[in-house]
């Protein structure tokens, strides 16, 4: 092991060590402060006699003369074992609860390796979340990565918890293990999650990694990778179905920007580094199902869009990597509708592989498309009727208006503990569609209309 | 190996490694470190070579050895390419899976792109003593049930001997002599990916690439050998559109590059293509397909190379005389890879941090498309059509990648998120899209389809434009305030939008629509529109027309399989209107 006392420069989270030799790229270092405190870091750039180290934690107290840097000769690894279930760790993987250290079965590099696209299995098992707007219109399947795009002050935490509580694959008794990564969220939010996990007994099957708002921001780069390394272990080695919740990815990106600017890199859009897309992909792409393994990793990352702007680099780049998004709308929230999922800009790209006969129900796609088209039309007509008045609209248009209103009130709206089966959701969809004249129902199969439209909607 | 070919690492920063490597040549491939990671020299300063490494560089240390292969980055071309799935630097992913013994791509793995052991039946088509030019076909191999692989001569000269029989790609199938030198002939050759394969002549685009997609074939046709770009925000259906084109376009060969895209989406392609049946031959589509999958989390430098690897393979099949469609999804990820590497090289950035050579690289890439007379003594024609997806940040196409792409591509298919929201697919906006091939293709359309097709298309487009104007008025005063004639326009354009432009990629009947059927469908709507107009002139109320039962039949004409039914539908329309007039 090599030790150096040759720090020549300290800037933000970065430390430059000179006169080093044999240091590997991405190697982990330990920094010993004069007062005996130890911090960890990682090599970001190395040349023949100089290494740039990114410190996980504050750089306060580090000095150029009395601080020792020790290069550990390996990249960042995490010790893994099924004993981790039910435990709470810090953002760097140290126990945070009062339990003992975990004795690892194996130690794995946390950056992970890319999954061979040829070795992937197509995700096609329907996960029922019990939430109508998700199940019917933006279906989640095992092995998918489906982020929640939220905004400050919207109830994304309640929704995430509700999904974690209710998610199940029907007809199997298999349970999800939950891996939860908190990135830069407040103590209050973290304890909300903890309380709910404890209350519902989910904690037993959960592994929690918490990096809170007052923890060092550089740690945030590590936290999601620890969580995903754990998730991959549980899924591919232990054959479990793992639901990974990561909140809040916006804080992760802020940390990425902070380090990038400390390294004086050429900034891309809004100061975020040019490699942010690639960096995010190494997180999000660690979801999926693979050949030869029973388990799967499903990811639900949460991010808050700065200024509710979907084109901001964080949601934008995320949307280009993930398989869709669940978008929370401030308008619906203001109308007191929970969960305020706006189905129109929401999307699940893997939906079609997870629905239909034998998976959900044969009419699923038709109902979903018809509701989409109907609600979109109704919403457009709202702005028109605001100008010309409802009376000026045709009878059919008035029905669309009604559909949009009732859709929000009955279909989108549900209780935080209301768990709707997919059949209930689809029947409700048909009931709403009965508001429209039959010739408008072009997206559903004709033979499905008498078969499934059992109940006429009553206002 | 000479001493000058070896050196050592000096510095590592992400995927960029600086190495002391005197005498190295630009763009040569090198092996980096003890793990022998694959890399390419992209810059030379004095004795230092700057190398972009195609694999994760974690754990590399200064002073580890670097070795040059003295070869530029190239692809291996020969029987066995079809049905393969490669990463960005032509490593076969199926073989890698076996070698890695797991689902992850481990580092330093290397496998030859083509199977060395597989025996192919080679049928010589030239005789001993024949004089051949570069590119002349020496013989053929039935590579898949669909495609005959033509082995082309890499040299000019006289055939000393050649024999048909069973060979592996490395076996010598004959010899050729030229100016006193003898060359052994095999079925495999290599080509430097960054250089386009030469041709004798390029031709103007006069033959359409029939895609089976109504909005494209009718309104925004692409020519064989042409270029098209599909920009759109996420979720607007770029990938679905690309995949539909790959599945249904009338080319013999499809090269599909998943460049920096989603892993699960590539899996979808990988799982679906072998099951999709080519409508003409009844064989799996995979038999004419090459897939290149470099997902977003695979090394960024290999993503940069993937586009070149794909287009070189496309050119190779073009040279055999085939029509090739190349799908690149997405070129924005490719540009971002250039940006990322440029940033690591500390290059002076251009617009939005992209390197200043972005425009040149994009233009060079699209310029490799074309319908050509292939390089050969004999007369042979082939084409490469390039369809590139662009993923502009926030869907705003004023950004550099979109703008530079628009400058070189001739067809612009504007995807529109608001159409996607209302499940109007393909979500191609008909007012913003354009094609510059329409004039060149007019002759083909009137000859092969019908003389009135072009005129009908222009009328339909005029109606759609009129609709956009009318919609503005409707937003202010409501539809009832419009005169009946204009309300009728709205009725017909609604029909055009819902019953013509929308196409269901998941329906067996509708996913691919033949040109003749497109014509019949458009004619049906045109007929309805004309009869509506005529009836209004005769004093029939629009309300009565809009209640016609035949409208619902038109709404389901996508499902029609036979031409006869269109004749019947035409009669129905006439009968309905005649009936209205009688009353």
C-alpha cells in the first residue's frame, strides 16, 4: 500500500497529490487528517507523477503538509450479502442503524459492467401498482426503468411509497425486495419513508442507503451506485425481484455539476457536464431482466424538475434514457386530485409488451388509447369552451368535456391507500367511455364494446 | 515486433489515455495496458499519442504497456455478417456472452467478428484465366435464405485458379496475379471504417424507398439512396418509426445501429426481428439484417465508432448490388460522444460544447448515402439510404445537431409530442415536415401507381394546410360560426388525419400499407370530399352528410385487404350521396 504526504493543491472537493507512482485510474484513496479523521476519495485523473483525487466528504481540515494520502490499489467496491436486507446504510455504505457491520459474501466494483444487450430478456411481466393512471395508461413492467417527474411541493413521496407498498405481479406470490437510495433529501423526508416502510413491514425486505441533505454532496455520486450494485446482487445472484427507488436524481445531477466545475471542465447545457447523458445512463441502464436469472431490477427514480420545466437538462436527459416517465402535474394537484399523474405527457415505452390477453385483459390497449384520445380532446375543448362558452359546442364536444372532467375526478383521483385491481381500473375506464357516443369509439375493438361496457356512467 | 510499436501510458482521464508511443500513426488501433483494452489514436503530439479507449479504463495505471497494431480501425467483411449483432467496434455480442460466461460485458474481451470455423458453400462465377477488375464478383455464397453474398475481388488482375466448394472464410479459394505479383483470394476482406468505399458514379434520386408508411410514402417520400432525418423529443415515437421503416421498407438489406440508446429497446429489436416475417419471401427479417447495438452505458468511444462501423457494412452490401437501408438511432448520441471525447481532449468547443468539426462529420456521414454504380468492371447498381434519428434536447430543433443535420438531409420528418399525446401515430407533423425528393419521384409515381396520384396528394396537403388556418378561427369563435363549406373541410381533414395519416404499427394489416392501397385509400377520401362539396352546392345540409353511415366504413378501411373492397366502398359512397340528393 502506498502512502504519500505530497498534497500540492486543494480546490473544492478535489485534491492534487504529486510525486505518486503506480496509481490506477478510479482507484480508491484514504485520506488521513492531522486530527486522525479518515476520509475516502477516488482518483479522477492520473498521470506519471500526479493524481487528482475527488474526496467524498468535506475537504475542510485537509492541509498540504500534515495530511497523508493512502492509495488502496482497488476501485470502489461494496461488500454484499443477503444480510443487508432490513438494514440502513449511509450514502457510502457504512451501517447507519445501530446494527453490526455486514460480513460480505463477495465484494463487487460499484461502477458495474454494461449488460450485454444480447443477454437481456425483454421485460414483459405486468406489475400492478394499484394506481389507475399507471396500470391502465402507463403500465410498469418488471425490468423497466420508469422515473417520476415531479416538481417541488408535489406529492411524489406519497406516490413512491404507495407504489412500493402496493406493487405486485399478479398470480405469483413473489414479493419484491426494495432497495431505496436517498440522495440529498431532508431528514424529514427520509424519516417519512422509514416510518412507512416500518409500518407496513416492508423494511424487512428492504435495503436503505441514505445520503441526506447535510451529507457531503460528492457522496451523492456513490449512493445510487451502491444501491444498484446491491439490487443487481439480489436480483441476479439471489433471484429476487428488486424494486429500486432512487430519490432525488436532481440532487445527484447537482453534485455532478459541482464536481465538474471544480475540475474546471468545459460545461455543457446550463453548466452541467457534457458527459451527463453517459453518466446518467450508467445508472438508469442498470435495470432489466437477463438470461439465465430469475430475478429482475425495476427502477423508479424520482426527480424534481426545476421550475416544472420538462426541457431542463435533468428531466430531458433522463427521459432519453428511461423507458417513459410518470409526470406529476401541478394543475391537477391544485384541483386537489391525488395522485396528480397527468397521463398525457406520461408514457411507458414497455407497456405494449406487458398488457393484453393473458397478461392483463384483451381490451387493455384499446381502452387506454381511447381514454388518451378522449381526455386529450376534452382538455383541448376546455380552452375552447372558456372562450366561446359551453353552449356553442356541439353535443358530442360537450360529452368530451364531461369525459375529461369525470376522468380526472373518478379515474385519476384515488386514495393513498386505495389499491385498484386492473379489472376494476379497466371497468372504470369503460364506464367513463360510455359517456361518448359509440361511433366515437374508434380505438377499441368493436366486439369489445358489448362485452365490456357493462355499466353506463351515471353523473 | 519493432521497439517503436510499443510504449507506455502517461496519463489517464476517463476514456482518454495519453501514451508515449513514438512513430505511431494517427487512427491506428492500439492495445492499452495489461488488460489489453482496445483503443484508437486520435491525436499525436510529439512522441505522445492521445488514445480514445473503447472500454472502461478503471484500474489502468501509468507505465503500463501500450502496443500498436499498426492497423487503422476497420471492419471485417465477408459471409456471416448478416443476422449478427455487433457492438460499436464490431465485436459479436453473442460470442462475447459465451466468452464472458455471463450477462455482463467484461473488459479486454476480444472476439473475431466473423465465425472462423463456419463452412460456407462457395460457387465460383469466374473462370480460370479471366481478367477481373477491383469489385468484380468472383463467386457467391448463399449466406441466408434471403441473401446471396457476392464475394468481390479486392484486386485487379488475372485469375490463376479458383474453385467452388466448401470453405471457411480464411481458406484460400483461388489466386490472382497482377503485374507479376500473386495474391491469394479468400472470402474475407477488411475496410477502414472512417473512409467511404469507392464508387464509379452517383445518381440522382428517382426511385422511391417504399416504406409502407402512408404519411411518408404519400406526403414525404424518401428516395433510394436518399437521406432523411427524424428529430423529435423523447416519447414522440422516433424509435417506433425507425423500427417500422427497418421492418417494412423495400430494401434487401437493413443495417440498424442502436447508438447510445436503451438496452431494453435493443432487446426488443433483437427479440422481434427473428420473428418478423418478410412479407415477400416468408422468411424471418433477421436474415437480411445486421444489428449494431452500442447502448448508452457501453463505452462512449465505441459509440462514436458505431456509426462508421454500420455505414461501412452498409456500403459493402451496396457494392454487391443491393439496396440497403441504414437506420441510425440516434445521431445525437453519436454527436454527444464526439463532444465528450472532445472535452476530454481539452479541445476548444464550438456551439453548445460540441466540437467545431461536428458539421463536417455529420455531412461526411450522410454523404455516404447514395444510389451508385458500384466499383467493378461489370455493370452493377446499389444504394444506401440513411435515416437518422435526432434527439434534440427538449425537442427544440434549433440546437447544433438538428441544424447541421437539416443542412445535409433531404427529408425532414418532424415528430410532434402533442400528436403523440393524443395517440396519433406515427406522430409526424404534416405541416412541419418536408421532402426534397417529391419532384424527382413524380414520374415514378405516375408511371407505377396512377397519373392522378400526385395531384390528389397535393390537394390533400392543401386541405390540411387550410385546416390549420381554420382551426385558428375555430379557437376564437367555435366551429359553428364557420360557413358550411369550411366546416366540410374540417370534416374531410379529420378523416384524412384519423383514417389516413394515423397508422397502427401494431396491427397486422395496417402496419405496412402498399402504395396501391395508399392510392385507393386517398382516392376514397378524395371522392367523399368531392361528393360532399358537390352536395352542399345542391343545397344538402352538412349535418345530413356528417350522419352518413358510410363514414364509419371509411373509418375502418385501414383493415381492408383486397382492392375489390375499395370498389365496393366507392359504390357505397356514391349510393349514399345519391340517396341524400333524392330525399
